[in-house]
């Protein structure tokens, strides 16, 4: 038994009722199968056997509803003869309005009574029959019958299949006939192609030749689909209306509305169709209450069988959802045709984002190679690594740590230069401009797709349906009405601010609590690093002691990664639970869910990184006056090379771990695991998959697929990745490269999931990516500020510049290391904090050095902050202000220079409007000419038939005047 995502209702059968149910109750389920009106041809029979058509082989299945089917001990459906009294009651109930309810007396008389006050007591349409049908399953059964009656009234055609190979599941097949499709297409304002075809404007001959040459070179990169043929020819599109059907090409009515459009039309009917019961609000609340267990359109056909007929799904599987075509462009037009505009826009955005990562990756690699090439010429690292360097450093921890030589930090200093060099400043500016160009490029790409997909002038479907209430909201309104009793039944209820106030307070408190949990875990990892470092320094193994820093950094980063992966799943569930409590409509639910999930996951992913970048090593104190946590844990310091290297380690492990484990491994493994569980629950065993697939109908096979849960998880992982690429790129220039490699796999992985692992989503129209664009812009703006602070405060870029241009005697970097180190007299250690082994280096130490700008112990103000510190701080703050304003100004200039709408698309939109006006003008002129010719014909006939002189004298003038008037 399966259930829709997000619905935590138990749909399992009730064994107590099955043992006690009377025989005359067991045939109330609708049992009349559609009878074949004519014999089936072999081709029709093949279609029928695959489950894509009704049993007549003619009517296509546009939508499927599944429901729980009660079984007897032998595993068969309860389908015995019903008691005539019950059948008559059901028939009368379905014919009556919703306000009067039949009640049977002992003599079979029907009396009217008021609605019962309890939702769970009796069926609202059967009165006291609820005393007989006291099972929840019977209540669901009658709700289905009532809802299906309403669907028939709406013009839909239904067919049930309860003799399926999946135990306990019944299928309701739904078909929308032509008249229903036309009616709903007009109501939904669907744009459909007309008969009028025009040629898109061609470029100049030179541009045309260059374009042709480029297309020939790139031909191997294009998928082999029909969408690329005749790209310069376009059908003029217009909102479909039944009055103007002659404008559209209706030569093949079966193909005029494709399967994607047909299923979306049926879904709209299902959403707004309400049963006669007062609180039944369409298919969403029926699924939430367990009346139906799932609702989904069918995939077009099989993808693995060689004998499968050609279809869009199989073509997508071969040319899109295949790792062997990773180097090719995506067939976005075919994706939109099969899945709808909303999913098509997601993959178009993902494809453009991946393409834009190519230049960012190349520049990042160049910056990294520049660091590798100049590491041997870097004077500060050369000074640290020089063998004659005898600078003695102060202990890194109390008691167990002893004095150490600065030359032992040679490896860290050289590695830090790979990411902390002048080229990283240039790369930060480049990535800020890259983000601005990416946003502008996407707006242009989006406008081109809107034109190609006939979405220009289209008001977003979510805006048009923004007042459609959520099923959960309707259920809470129903519960509120039931609590008030029968007196409030005729009132239109809604949830007031007072009703929602507890939910608002719960949201605020839980959001703060979850963010507090994240900070607490970060603090716990800090304590782990401090205690582990002290413990490793106490080790008797010299190898362990020599690799303390690397061990602590790496293990702490892995712990952070594991915690982030766990909390991501927890926060996703918490955000959904919190969001369900408040919003009224589907649109507000989606936006609030996205915002809350983004806030929680963003804080979860970036809190450890922000701590390392901006807080670690800043709240330490100095030798002799360190800061302590809980009076025993000394705050940790950065290594001599700075915290940038540790920031790079944390960022790389988190980013790569999330991409490899969460985005790829989880996406592959979890759907397959859920599919396996559904197979096992169906009591057929996963080992019989091939045999079962040959026997199952299309709708039975799709039943085992994972329900589509929306695009929020797909967008979310890409937005978090975009944060890794832009926010701290100054510390990790290889981030765009790793993102590019991940996305090449991600596109094909998502494609395979949509085509082969998920039920077919209901196609949704959309002209943009919605709130995600605003989040992207926000992340890009914040990235400029964060990178300014990383360069200024986390790296040594500013101290190096200040020393070179203000304090260096010869304008070089020689002496920079000594300039950044302060002196400390070891006799000033606090009692009990001095090293246990002061002779660790083989000689007594009187003065040790530490990284800070402080006065020497022999000055007039020992250990006070020096003027060099304030100079460096002033320059750092000035750099942040200048960098931020300059980069944002350059981004705004890029935004201003690149128009949002491509010029050729703007011209084509204008041309299309003119052609539409011309089409309607010609239509009106044609109508007028037909009316005029018809009037002339009638007048001539009238004059020829008036042969009598008397009749002519009586009627002639009047007739002539009438004809001239009409003409």
C-alpha cells in the first residue's frame, strides 16, 4: 500500500470490520465494468493491455486515482450482491441535494432530518444509514461514489479496475472527452497554435553564415530530437475559444491536446470538484482524508523494452536521462512538452547555471595554478621555512603544550599561499561580476523561452489560482465548524488571526530553537577541537604530536559534515510541519516553505564556516591573559598561516560531502529503496521484477514509482551550492570546478529520476522560477560583502599590503613575519598555566613570540594593542567599504548594459501581435462579406418570387427598403 508524500494517514484495511461486515454491505462499491461495444483490433488490444487506454481501446487514460480495496480472507475483492434497500438509499442520496438526508424507518419510509453534528458519526448523505455503515472504510467508499458521480456530471468518463495484480489497490481511470477538453482549455486560457504559420525574422547574410558554421561545429552536441527541426517556423498562438475553433488546426483532434495538457485539464477539474458533503473540498482533501490514496497522470510508455513503441518518454530516456550523453545540450523543448513549463524552466536554469560555471572554473583553476607557481617565490613562507629560522613560539595550549619552532609551520604556510595570494582578490571581483552576468543571462534566456513556449502575456498560474485553499486549511476550517455545533453550519467559516496566533508563535519559537540547536552544535565542535588538541599533545607518540593540527581540523570538518547532513533532513521536515500550520493557499504555502527551509539549511550549512572565517582566533586574548570557556577550555587560535587554510578545508569537505553523499548518493539510493519497499509491501517480491513488469498495466507500474514531491529539494541543493561557489570563493577558488563536475552528473541524475523513478508530475505553467530568483539575487549581494570581509579580515592580504607600503624599509616583503609577531616574557605566565616541559626544545626559553600587534614587555605599556593594529584595522575597514561599493557598482553597470529582453525576441513579439490583429481583421471581414452576400441572395430571391402586381405594390417598397438597409 502506498501513500502520497506528505500525507501521514494510515490506509491499511481494518481486519475487525472485515470479519464482522454483513454480506449485504459488501457490494456497495461500484462494480459495473465498461462493456465493450465493438471488437478490438490487434493494435487497439495492444494499447489496452498496456493500460494506456480504456477497455474499448479508443479512449485514452488521462488520469488515475487509486484507493484502498477491501479484501476477503482469500485475497479477493468484496463484491457480493448488495441489499436492495441499501442500493435504493444510495441512489436516492446521490440524486438529492446536500441539505436533506434520507432516514429509513422500520417500514422503509424515508424522512428528512438535519445534518449530524459529528464528522465521524454518519454519512452526511445517508442519515441514519451511518448507524449501519459504522466503518471508516464504508464512509470512504460512499465518498468515492459521490465524488465520482460529480465527475461524471462534469463530463468526465470513468472506468474502474479492481481486479488488479496489486493486492488491496483499486484503480479509477479517467478520460476527458473532446467537449470537456475544449471547455476547460477556454476556462484555463490555454494558448494553442493556430493554422497561421509565419517565418521568424532572419539575420543578415553574414550573421546567418556564421550561425550556420557554428551550428555545424556544435552539431554533435545537440540531442537527436525533432524539436530542432524548422526552428525558424512558428505557429501563431492564441487563447483557445470554442467560438473560434476554425482558427485552430483540428484535423487530428486526438493529438491537438497532448497528454501533458490533457492531464493538467483533468487535474484542474479534480481540484475544484466538490462532493455534496459540505466539507469535501476536492481531490486534495479526499487524499488527505484517505478516501483516495494517490492521484497521478500516466507516463507515455515503457523505456527499457526494445519492442516499446516510440514515445516522448523513451526519447527523453535515450537522449536526456542517460550518462553517456552528458556532453550534449538538454532537449529543453521536449522536457517542457512532456513535463510542463515549470519543470522545463528548472532544467533550463540548471543547464544555464552549469554552462556559466565553465568560465568560472577555468579562472579558478588559473588562480590556483598561479598560487602553485609562486609558492616558491613567496617571501613570508620562505622566511618561515628557512632552516636558520630560530623564532620560538609560545605554547598553543596550557600545560601539556610546550614551546615550538616557527619553522615547523612551513607546510601550513606554503599551503596557505595556494589560496591566500593577490590573485584571490581579482577572483573575488570576477565572481561577483560573474554572478551578475549569470542573473542577467538567465533573464534573457527566460524571456526567449517564454516566447518560444507561448507564455508571453501569460499571468502566472499561481497568481490566477492564488485563492485556491490548501487541503489542510480546509480541514482545520471544518474542524472549527464542527466544534461550534449545528448552529454554525450554514455560515461560511474561516480561520481568524486568533485561530492562527498559536501557529504563528509556534513558527517563531521553533525557528529560533532550530537556529539555536545549530549554534549549540557548532559550539560543541569547538569544545571537541580544544579538548582533542590537548589530548593529542599529551600523546607519547611523536608522529601523533607532529600532526595534531591536521588531525583536529580534518576530524572536526567531518563531524560538521555529518551533523549538517543529519540536520538538513530534520530541518526539512520541521520546516514543512511549521508551514502547514499557517498558510491558507497553495502559493503562500510554497513560498513560506521555501523561505523557512532556505533559512534553516543555510544557517546549518554555513554556521561552521562563518565561525572559522570571522570568529576563530579573534577572541583568544594573549599569553598570560587568555580567554577561557567554562574556566577550563582555552579559546582556540589560528595557525600562523591564518585561518584561511582551515576555512578552505572546512569548505571543501562540506561542499564535496554534501554533493557526493546528499545530492547524489541519497538521490539514487533513497528512491530505489522506497520502490523496493513498495514492491515488498505488495507481497510480490522484488526478485520477480522483470516478470511482473511484463504483466502489469501502465497504471499499475506507475503506482510503484515514487510520488513527485515538488521542485523545492532540487532548487534548494543548487541554491546552497551557489552559496558555496560565491560566498567564500576567496578562500576556495576551486569551488566552481567542483560545482561544475557535480552538476554535469546532477543534470542526468535528475533527468533519470524524473523519467524513470518518479510518477509523472502534473504539468504546471509558469513564466519564471519564482521566489528562487530573488533568493539568488540576495545570495549574490551577500557574497560581495562576505568576500570583502574574508579578504580583509581572514586572509593576510591587508597586513601584507600595509607592511609593504608603510613599514618595509625597502618596499619588499622581507621582515613581514617578524613584524606580525609580538614578544612575551615567559615569567608572566599565570600560575598553573605554564608548560610542564619548558626544556622541550633543549634550552631554556625566556621570550616567546605570538601572532598579534601588541607592545613588547619592556615598553612603557606592556602587552597593550599597538598603533600598527589600529592602522591595519583602519585599512581593513576601508578596503571592505571600497571593495563592496566598487563591485556592486560594477554589477549594476553589467545589469544596466545587458537588456532583459533580447532585441530579436522583442521584435518577434511585436510582429506576432500585428499578425494576430491582422488574422482577426481578416476573419471579421470574411464574416461581413458572407453576411452581405447572403442578404443580396435573399433579396434577389424575394424580388423574383413577387410576380403579382398587387403583391409587388403591397410588399415591394418595404422589401427594397429592407434590402438596402441591410446592405
